[in-house]
C-alpha cells in the first residue's frame, strides 16, 4: 500500500510516517518508480510506534524496543542487553510518574467540575440573567 493509504488506515499523517521512516523505525519497500510500498504489517507497526511515542518514550528508545515487539502487545525478544533493560526500566519509571501526575490532574479537574455543577444546581433559576 502507498503512504496515503497507510495514513488513512492508521490516522497518522504522511509527514509523521516519513519521520518514522527517516528514523529507521518503519522501513517500506520501494517500487521501481521509487514510491514507498508498505506491507500489511506496517499498519500495526505504525500504530505501535505512535503508541510508544505518545507515552513520552523517546524515539531512540522506541527504535530499540521495536525489534522486541513483533505484534501489538506481544513480546518477542527476551535477549535484551543490560543497557536496554536499564533504559526500559527508566522509561517505565518515567511513565509511572507521568501517569500519577495525569491522574492527580484528572481528579482535580473532576472535583472542580463537580463543584461548579453543584453550585450551578443550587442557584435559583434566572440568577445569572
């Protein structure tokens, strides 16, 4: 499939798909005319890359992890180097910290909205008019 179809199927912009290619994370075949030709597996791989990047994982780490993940959510390679394991442990810790911060922010926003809605419900009709 061409880059436009991959973009449509994944919701990832063509520009971002080209970036994935530039960094070596997504490698399409090339047709005789030079056009990119993505195999069916590129859909899952592109979604996997986007998902990892959205967690805040740096591109260099995603590139190291990708060979271990042959399909969405499946671990393939258990022979990671000590350096890769340490890097992943740091990333996991960082993700956990970001999740905790996001959870606190979500809870604070939810409390604020609940308080606003409660106050609005107690106001007499037409008080804001």
